[in-house]
C-alpha cells in the first residue's frame, strides 16, 4: 500500500490528474485490491484536492449513510467546534493521515438534516480507530470503526459548501468512476504483461477513455449515471469474456487466484449504482 500511494503521488507531482495518476499506478500492481487503493484516494482528491494520502471518507453509521441516519455532530462547545459520534465502517481508516468526516450541524428550513464535511488529521486527540477483521476479498484494504469524542475542529477544517450535496452524495459517483478506472488500469497491465489480444486492449482503452471524459461531467447529472452504467456493464462483459480468460492462462497461478478472490470488488455498491441509473432514466424520460 505504501508503494501504491508513493507511486501515485509521484505521478501527481509530475502533473497528472488524480484519475490518470491512479490508472497509471494501477497498471503496475499485481492485484485488484491494490488498484482500488489508488482509485479510492484519487476520488477523494478529485472532490477535495488538499486531502493528504492515505485518506478516508467517514460517513457510514449504524443506520446507514443517508443524512437522516447521521448521529455524528459538529457543535460549538465551550467556545470551540467539536466532533462527537461513531462511524461504523471506514475504508483505510487505520492507515489514514486525513479523515473526512460527515457530521450534522443542524436542520435546514425544510426540516432536512444540515451536514458538514470536515477534514481532520487522524492522530488528533479524541480520535479512536479500531480495525475490523479482513474482508474475504481484497484483504489488503483495511476497514475500521471510528469513534470521535470531543474532537476539536480548527478554523479552515470545515470544507466549504453543503457536506451532503457537494461531497458525500457526489462521492458515490466519483468513486465509481475512479475505482472502475483503476480496475481497467490493472486489467490493461495484466493483458500487456501476458501479451494478450490487441482487441482486448482496445476495448479496455475505449472504456477507460469514456471514464476519463465522464469525470469532467457533473456527478449528479442524470446523464452521468446512464453513461457510467453503460461503461460498467461493458467492463463486466470484458472481465467475464473468453479473451480475458486466455490472458489469465498466461499469468501466474497466484495472480489468477487473487483475481478470483477479488473479483467481487467490481460488484460492490451494484444496487446503489443501479438505483441511480434507474432514477436517471426516469428523470430524462
């Protein structure tokens, strides 16, 4: 993981966008989980460029990720802003330098929760991270439970704008674009190392170009969700096709086994992605 983030940062320092740096890094790794480790922080940097790697978005609570499920608060206490609450599932939490925490700051005029997103260092007093057991797939990716007790939030650490509509909600789509892009980067790297089909490389590259274009489109635009669903379905078809199966026959047994183990990573959040696609088709109809 340290190598992944170092390689990503070196590519960023050379002038690459977060998306390009993540894809180029993913093309050099030997497993899908490490490709994800490049795509996830790239998505966060797309939304908040000043975020340091490694980093983690902290949203999920006992009742889910919807604003009404949010119990973590950002309040003025004794002349200072404080975070209090618990996040149940934080990806890369135990390794993060920066935590981006969604917290309730009150209610909007229509009664909906008003959310803020704050960026704090993970080693701040009052922050406790407890590692979860490794997941069955991509076990290299750690997850954690986060507890916040009287955590001070300093001036400038609250990100500008509405925490939900400008960060948490669009991140779902931005993450899909970047993580799918790094999966393609990894598969392109595997195919090149195995001297796979030129047609397969062209198909992967076409999907990658579509994603690179898509990251410049507003993530809440319904057309974004329709195109993203089409690209995702095409990547799944290629991942399950005969041409890629032939590539795996030319790779090491260890790498084939890791691919079989980590393949479910491509299906994470499938239902949420599908729901956004169906809502988008209704809006555009």
